[in-house]
C-alpha cells in the first residue's frame, strides 16, 4: 500500500499533467504577443537578406496574424 507521501506526489504529478494539457489545448504558447515577436524577428531577417520568398511567406503570416489577433501590423513591400 502506497504511503501518504507517495499519494501526494502522484496527485501533484497528475494535476501538473492536466495543467500542461489544458495550456496546450488552449494554445497559450501561441499567444498573439509571442507571435508578434516572431514576426518582428523574421522582419529583421528579411531586412538582412531581402529574400523574396521569405517576404511572401512573412506577408502571409502577417495577414493571418492581423486577422486572428485583431492587429494592424503593416505588410512588407516585396518589390
């Protein structure tokens, strides 16, 4: 029969696992501020490389970000 301490450890592990699953399902790691920082980092990469394929992909991400996060990030001029 497990000891009282073992039961508490198992309970804490189960609660932690549930918390991780809930945060994953609600996409807390995909929050708008984090996505905006990723876009800003990729904009700096584009400024260094001027790669047209990166620009097109980044504009698609910016457009999707603006729609989903109710934001107004300006798209890049790929020309």
